[in-house]
């Protein structure tokens, strides 16, 4: 029996969607256990190129059951829209399930997210404006709406009314916005509930039974370790735990069920959003890497914003793998670096007070840190057609071996392009 969490070791954007898509072929279930429609997973397969925000990345296999777990932030509109887009492009009907305990991102959450980002101006945290921070704030303030509530009008009126008692004060006093009424919101949610009814069930019992039967389960994470609110670059973090330790909780499985943690790592660094990024590049050097990155360059799936890019950060990645509890690593986008004569790698930081460290510091000390770089030889050729590690140029193999030694976790998978067949399993 295998339960595997696929998680990011950095700021997100590492290639988790591709890894989930590939490994889903040998799995029975793929589960989104946290986050919502605020981050995208890019997948390229025989059907074409897809950007998924809300749906799990196993939707291209009709036999796989894809679950939105109780720990996720369900954007119902995004869920419905993405499913319809898949069907319109000839994808077989995916097997989709939504936990009856999952909570719903409400229109007011998106409204408050946008208003707060506008209020903060240049002090903003780079929100995608998908309502995620207000959603999780309400969830833990016990003001949220579960999917099961969508089928009880009186309960829904009570829940939304209680929520608006607080939110209308914020809307009118802080943001100068007109107050909202419960009635129209409830009607909209009831309509949403009708559309979602075929998918909602007790997914916790489903997964518990699947685990007892020894069925292979993938738990798909969103963003990366450095965006975790407890262990990441707070306050430039997301609003739910991005760590594998939370995966069983957010999926509805016992903690001891998790047997493998696959941390996905990019061969260079990238991120969307604000916060310290020690190995970040600027100017033409950054633009060259950004435009070469991935299938269509380094631009956010959700926002379209240019991703910040930098050299591989061994300090941040070693830390990310540690807090994720990584048992193995998938290294992605190695092919992108084939244009470089030599490749810098960040192996340490010089902090603002002059301290030199190889340990990832708290955010208060991370501000103003400078990278300590080590140059490795480049391979100056296209490696995207290689199918075994031995076929790679010596310099490319050296780069992979160096990264593995720096992060202290075995690299089990190596991606040299966006397609499914451009993934090596290293033994």
C-alpha cells in the first residue's frame, strides 16, 4: 500500500502538476489536500497543454478518482469551468469527487481579497485575488460554509448572515464599499450546490476504505515549503499548510498512512509573488532565463505575471526538503540550463549583518541576504531527447550529482522537458 505526497520544496512553480500527472497513471486516487484556485499546475500530454487551478492533476485518466479534500478551498465556479473546458477539448469525463466537509470560497472572499490588495498598494503580498486568505481566515474563525451546507437553505441563511455581520463592518468602514445582503448570496450558493451535487460525497470514508484495501493514493500539494505559513517566508506565505505533514489531515487519512514524500525541485529557482528571494536575477540575465523556462517561459498559470527567476538555491532547497520530510526528489527543467557556459549555484548566504550561513534563516534575517555562488560547468547543448541518465553530457550529470549532494536527498526523477516521456526514473 502506498500513499505518496507530491509537494514543492521551494516557492511553488516547481513542476508538481507534471509529476502528479505522470504518477497518476499508476494510482487509484489523486487528492488535493490544501489551497484552492490560487495556483496553477501546467500539464502537457497527448491532448495538448493545460493549466489546472482547482482540479486535481489526475483528471486525464478516466479510471483515476480525483478528490477535492476537506482541507482544500473549493472554488466551485472554477471547478465547474475547468471541467467543462476539459470536456470541450475532448478529454474523457474525469472521475471527480468533492468532500462534503470541504469549505466553499464565497464571492465575498474574492471581493475582500481584491479590496485589501488595493488598500495595501505597494505593501501588498502579491495575492492572486482568488479569495484564499479571507477564506482561510473565516474557516478558522468558524464563519465558513461547508459544501454540505449548500443543501439546507435555512442553515445557509444562518451561516451567511452570521458572516455578513462582521464583513459588512469591514466593507463599509474600512473599504468604503456598500454592504451586502444575505439573500442574493444564498440564492447564488444554492444554485452552485445544484451544479455540484453529482460530485459531493463522503470522501474521507472513501479514502479510508481505499487505504485499508491497499490502493495507491497520491496527495497533490500546492505551492511549496517556503510559502508555508509556519515554516515559510511569513508573511509572504499562503494561508494553508503546504507541507506533507498536513497532507493526510487535508485529505482525510490517518497520519501514519503517508509512506512517501516526493519533493519537486526545479533545476533553477522561480516564484510568483512577493518576499525575499536571495538568488534572484535581474535585467537581461533574468529575462533570458525566464523566456527559456518551461514550455512557454516562466509566467504564472493563474496570474500571467512574469515569474521571478534565479539560480538554484541549495540553502533554501535543503531547508524545504527537510521541512517537507522528503524521502525522494524530482528535479525538473534541467534542459532549460543548456544555453549557459557555466551555471552558478547558491551554496550559502551572507546576511545583512555580515554573518555567513548555509542554514535557511527566519524571514527577519533573510531580508537583505546576498547569495554565495559556486560556478559549475555548463553543457551547452540540447538534452531534451536523452532518455537515460547515462546519455546526458558529463557536465549535466555532474550538475545533478552536485545538487543531490547539497540537498541531502536522493534524486529519483529527472525531467528534461514538459512532456510525459521527457522524465527519467533514476535508480
